[in-house]
């Protein structure tokens, strides 16, 4: 393998100072976006310092959405932001966790791969990190790797990655930059922006042998000159390399704000690039403007189950779904008003489902388990009977099938075997290979994961909307439509408009337009391929139908 750190490949390491949750992921994605817009080929890497081998076993309530790549790797939601900002797919080499890194070091040790040496965190695990970063750069053939080191400087568990970055810098100092995303609080009692926590964070970073080149100063307000100068002198960073990053209404404004302080030119000049053409961000600007202002409202109800879980942020668990709806709303010159509707409430009070009559569109997203299930099915029934546009994602498609089986195909007590293994009509069932995995408690990375091809059936909504015969979409599930019920469901009027190339698996279910303005469910997760500048056609059709419904009522 080429030693890229020594052969002109560039790295920008993004680290966090002071505290987490201030937008390091969005800053990384925005840097990637800006450099790409200036004609530089970039790969973005997320490092998660926890010991999970991937993000798949983590509870979305605590950790946010599990974002699946084409390859099937289950990753952190930041990877979704990266793909959306870059407008392209990322590969499995662009993500690493400590669990992944240690697993390969330990496997190598078991195979005598270290020739009898004592295997240690430094150098062996650190070198594995460096090797992985090189591989990511090689595979993507990029000019610059922008690498986000998860956590905050001073965390015990990310020190390893700080050291890997230090060594890469040591090997090739002109090719490596450090960007620290820090936070400047404005304590209520003082009403003044304080730089001290950032000064201390820089000192802590210095103790690793790392000096930040650029500081992105996150704060409620823009940074004034006085504070910029203070930060510059105390943190040993040139004043023009301190970027003001005040709170913004929309994350899509962040890159535009960075450019106001000329961030991309600063990065490129510091990495030794000759003058590069300025970025043409006009299309992005137009999009960001719509994200801020939108147009006519379209009221979408998401029927889910995670509502009484303390300090959990719903928007994180469904971030790709929310963004996908928003992109399609902007495309239709509308602004999505998204409401969270509690499926458990509908389960306990079935008559309250009639409140759904106030919505322009109803969506049931992916999910697992029993909670609120009958509430979701009741919501789907209401949407079908009242001709309110409905979009079901994965579980939402499976439950749409269950509802249709029970109430239209007369298959009494039909269900998914995930909830009722003894149902007389298992219209959704688990595949035999998945049963084996569950019996062995082989939960991690063992679902049907990642991109699979799907053929679209002529004369259907799906075929018309995609304008293609065959598509590829991302999956994350264990259960499928039971092939033994396809004929009965089809006879009752359900159309399976997307099928796997071998015809075994049903990928899209829909009702014909003459029956319902839009009632469609996908076994896959289309939200993971929706991008700001290329919204997903199924989401766009759903939003359009919702706008049509709105104008009728
Ligand atoms: N629980 C369902 C399954 O495993 C759906 C999963 C999902 O919605 N992602 O098949």
C-alpha cells in the first residue's frame, strides 16, 4: 500500500473542545462540502471512540439514528450528515470505532501477526488507526481526508486517536491541519462571551503534542474583534484562522457562514494549494434559503413510539426521515410542519385516531418490537379509509401489509411473527437464515443490511416515480412479506410494485391511484439516500400528494 501520509495526501483533523453537542459533525460535513465545491476530492471519516464494533447494537433512543451505508455497515448518524452534505455515498473505510480497531488488532495477535511481540495500545493499536486512515484515503482516492475525532479533547477514550493524528502530522507536517471546534459560553449572569474554556481546551490539546491551526468558535452570537484577538493571542492561532460560528436556524447555513470568514481558502492555502477557483455555492445558497424560509406549510404526522423516554431527542432517532421530508418539501416549494404522534396513545384510545384527519400526510417510520403496534395499525387504517396520503418505511410497510391483510383481505388476526409468532396468518415473517442468527444470539451486523437491487413493476406508482426499471436501496430488517400470502394480498388489491430480482422478496407495496391518492410502503429505507440537492422521488411524491390532500380539505 502507498504510504499516503508521506506522499502528499492531506489530512484535516477536526477535534472538539470544551463540550460535545456543539456541531462538530456538521462542521466536518460543511468543510467537506466547501472543499468539494472548490474542486478538491475529499473523503470524510468519522471516528467513534466507543467499544461497540459498529453502531448497530446501540439504542437509537440514547444514541440517535443508526445510519446504514451501501456496504451494510451500521454507523453513527453523523455519516448521514456527511453523505447529505457531500451529495455522495461513503464507504465502510470512512468509519471506525474503537471496537472495530481493537477487534482487528486482537484477531491479528491471535494469528501471531505481531511475531511474538507484546501487543500494546501504543504503538500497535495507534498504528492500526493510522493504517485504516491511509486505507480510507487510498480507497476513495481523495486529495484530502477530513477526519472527525469523536468526543471532546481530554476524554480518556479518544486520546489514542489524538496520538494517531499527532504521528501523521509528525511524518508530514505540511500536509496536516488541526481544526478545533470549540464553544464560547455567554453565562446569563454576566451576559459576556467567555474565552477561557476554549483557552483551557487548547492547552489540553497541546498536552497531546497537538496545536490547533484553526479554531471554529461556536457560540450563540458572532465573535467580536476583541474576543477574536484574545483567542488568537492566548491560543497561539492567527486571528484570521479563528472562524466565527454563531447559532444558525438551519444546519445548511453553516458552510455559508464559514465562507464568510474564508475558511476554505484558509484551509487550502495552509495545505499548500495554489489558488483554486472559488466555490460556486449558488445552488446550495438557494437551497439553504428555502430551508430557512420555506413556503406553504404541509402538515405531516409521524406515528412512532419513542415519546416518554426522558431527555431523548426524537429528531436524532429519525434524522434521515426528517431531512428527507424537508428536502422534498423544499422541492415542492413548501415547508414541512412535522408532528410526533404517539402510537401508544392510539392503542389505548382507539377513537382518538380520528385526530389524524387534520394531517396532510401520515408516515410510519422504521421500528422494532411491540410497543404501540396496534396504535400504528389503527393510524394506517385511518389513513387508508380516509384517503390521507400514507408513507410506510420498513416497519411502516410491514404494518401496512398487516392492516390490509386484516381489514381488506379478511385474514383475521393477521400479524407479523415479530409480535405474534402464533398468528393464524403470518403475513410478515422472518427469513430462515435470520432465525438461525437469532437463536445463536448473533445480533450485531446480522440483519439484512445495506444496498440491494429491486426491480420495479411496469404500470405502478413506484415505476413511474423512479423513472427506472431497477433501483438500489438500503435495508435494515429481519422480517419480510411472507411469499405464501402474496397471491391473496394481490387478489385483495395490494400491488407489490418493487421486488427483488429473484422475485422472492417484496420491496414495495402500494395501492393503485384510483383507490387512494398515495398509500405506499417500502421494505427498505429510502430516507438514507435522500440528499438536499437530489431529494428522494418517493418522499417528493408523498409530499406532493400531501399538498394535494391539503388543498382538497
Ligand atoms: N422490525 C422490523 C424488522 O426487523 C422492521 C425493521 C425496521 O423498520 N428497520 O424486519
